[in-house]
C-alpha cells in the first residue's frame, strides 16, 4: 500500500470482517472515492484504479498555493486515504485482463461512469458477475441510470432546490461551500453497500446498489420539503434563519466584536436567554409569548436582543448559556476550528506518492 501513516496516536477502527474485504474503486471526484476511503479507514483493502492518461480529475483541482508539479492535490487527498493506487487503461486488452483478474476475488466494486461507458468498457453487471458472482456493485450517477446528463455538485444544488433556499434576499442563490450533494450521495451508497454485505452474508445474494446525486439531494430536503408538501410554503432565502423557530440563526455581535448565534428550540431556552439578558419582560410579551409569535415578530425580537447582547463579551454569554444548557455558539473560521484538540483528533495524515497529506476521518461514529 502506498501510505506512510504518520498519525501513530490514532487507533484505526479496523473491524475484523471489514479488514477481510477487497474493494476496487473505479470512481473519481468526491462521492465514490469517499465511499472507498470509508471502507479503507475501517481496514479494508481498497484498490483505486485510474487511467494514466486520464487520472482522477481532482488531482488537478489545486489551490493557487499548491505545488503545480505534484500529482496530488488537497482536494484529491480529502477522499483518497489508505488506498493502493494502480494505473490501468481498461480499453487495453492486456490491462483489461489484469483488471478482470483483480475482480475475481473482489467483494465490492465502486464506480461512477458516464452513461454508456459500462457497456463500452465491458463493465456491466453481467460482465463483472460472469467472473465473480458474489461481487457487490456500487454505482453513483448524476440524474439516474438512463440519463446522459453530466452532473456536478453545483448543478444538483441548483436543480434540487438547495440554492434557491440558501443565501439572503440581497445575496441571491448561494451554493453550499462543500460538495454537499456528493457527500449526501456517498452516505447513501455506504448505507446501501453495508446492507448488501449483510444480504450476501445471510442469503448469499450479491446486489447492485445504485445512487443518483439527484435522488440523494431530493431525499435530503426533509423538513423544507414537508413545509412545501403539507403547507405549500416555498422556502425563501432567509440566510441562517430557521423558517419554523426564532430566535434561531440570527447573528449577533458582542461587545468584543465576536459573532454568536443561538438555537432557541423551546420556551425554556427562550426564558433562560431572556433572564440572563435581564429581558424577562419579553417572555410575557404577546409578540414573543409563543414560538409562532416569535417567528412572526423575529426582526423586532432580534433588535431587542441585540441591544443587550452588545453589552456583553462573547465568552461571558456563551459560558452562561453552556451552564444553562441553552444551545449557543461562536461563529468560527477553520483556523479557529482546528485550533481545538477535539477537531484535530479527527485529522488523519498519510504520504501519498511522496506528498504529505491530511484529511478528516470519514468515520464520525464510535465503535464500542
């Protein structure tokens, strides 16, 4: 394996049954590769296969500050961890036969081919299972298996409703600053593949799991979708504000010029916040006496709260809210986030092709 793991203090969560798995990762960009990384971090052998002439495009997605001569970018590193790397041109008969030999004892194959490429490359389910009937196949596509439309996360955020809701009236539609739909689709594929492993173990049947970015996006609209489906409420761009709760997402400035926010999800939270700010009269004020009234009058409420919050330093407010179990937080940039050990504990380091790389773990759950 091409990897010199420098985070020796990290105890990798290698599960005995996962560590016996062999996974072939033919996918590129973010969604598929992140699924491969998930299994690799759990201990599976993951072999990432790229065409030397057309490698994973994210190798070239570099910040201006990155080494232009390196074949590894920060973006590529974020979702390619603990993998072996192999260059094969599947249009070459010699390389294709080498690939098929690898498939014979593989457990899972992950891909995100463009429409029609599976047939051209002789990688259909039938082709693959003719040499390994126990192979579980995981596929990610953009707009469904029958669509030849090129899909990038930005386009899915645009067409699934997320951009229309995100931003402010002044900003216009805004995309999420991560490839959010790719991340959601990856989680869907992980879940499907884990179920497929269970199905194969119990019923000796190998399944194909297919996830489209579009379906993953639509299925993640959750409460906003129900707001529309049940109440015909079309979400508007309201910045960080919550359409059903107030104050929730309003950004307040403190005396020491820090930005903080609150997630006031109950009447008890609101009462505790008002008590700390010595604004107990707001609790009984008809305009703010119920959550619905607070949503209706949220701008007036914001102004009243801001007038008091600016008299306190951020830590004074946040420490009190912590003691009172009221959800509140400081708005931090990534420098501030990674100045804390709780975040640094989730960082994983590795040499990839001679380049020192870092990324966050793909595993947020604890295994006990």
